C-alpha cells in the first residue's frame, strides 16, 4: 500500500520569520494525518532552518534542485547531492518545468540528476509535463514517454523504488487551472504502466504525484484517483491553512 506524499514546493519564496511560522504551524496541525508523508521544499538558504525546526517532527524536507557535479571544487553556485544528504535531506526536485524552460535542462540532464540523487540516497521527485500547445496537438503521452524514458533508461531497475514521479502539466502550474480528473488519471495510469513494463514491484510502490494548481477546493477529487499518490503543491503550500487542507484531502 503506497503512502501518499504531499510536498510543498516553496520555489523562491519565504523569509526566516515567515518560514518559522509556517513550519511550526504545519508541525502542530499536520500531526494527526499520520497516513500522509508531508514534505517541505524551501529555497537553499533556508534548508538549514527547515532541518532544525523539523528535527523531531515527522515532516521531512527536500531541495529544489541538485548539481550535475558530484565532486567538490570550482563549481560556483552549485550544491552537490552529498552535501544535501550530509545534513538530512530526503527529497530533491529534478526537472521542474521552470528549470527545464528557464535553464534549458534537457531530458538527459534531468535523468542524470535523478540518478545522482538516488546514488546519494536522496529521493528524486522527477517532474514531467506537457505544454498547452503539446496537449492541443495530441502529443501529451508522447512527450511524457520521452521524458520518463530518459529516466528509466538511466537508472538501474533496482533504483526505481527510490523515485517519485510528479505529473505537472505546464499549463496548470501557477495558473489556477488544474487538469481534469480524467486527464490526470489517464496520464498517471500510463506512467505507472510504463514503469510496470520494466518492473512490476517498483510500479506498485511508485508514488506518482499530481502538481498544477492543487488547492483545497480540488484536492479531494484529485487525491481520490486510483493512480494519484499525493501532490506537489506550489502556491497553496505557502499558506498553512490551504496546505493542511490538501494534506487532509490526501489522508
Ligand atoms: C509547482 O510549481 O510545482 C506547482 C505545482 O505550482 P502550483 O501549485 O502553484 O500550480
């Protein structure tokens, strides 16, 4: 039985004061939802704060990206996977569409980051998703196959159990416009079947999150779908009340 994961991607938001209030509120109010794994994913400068505040809580934390470099040295601005693991990081987002688009990350680079994460005992949350133009041209499933196959071809079969997938249609991110339950279930089922064709056990254990304008008003119908195992939440994860309502919908 898969445990649902609700992860809050804070993107480039927060301050020491705001984070402390948000995290303390989440610790206090999410404790009763033990059937759901909750994660917060703050910007890099605040990871140490998250680690300290969450030290004795069941909420875990993650990073928004990881370097393609695995060693140490002259890589200004980069943070490697070993550094993240060093102080207790659990998850790392790879391939978020904002990085694919703004930083021109390729499918191969995203796949390599996923492998580096697993090699360092981090769980990558691998984001995949189509643009509106691709959906309108009927290319959704072929785009997603290309994105996921890069990952499946790069990781060893036994590493798949460490991976979390997040289906994030780009046209639904931060727009207030979520995908319909039919669209979400179709994609999630297809992604699971693709993994199943390689390894049945990994496919059954695989957490496939939905992300894209998840909010209290649509969370319950999305979280009730058979192949939806949680949510990757952007905007609504910055408001304690909204994030708690989404966690409750997943419970
Ligand atoms: C995201 O960026 O991962 C995301 C899902 O954002 P939002 O919930 O704001 O659409």
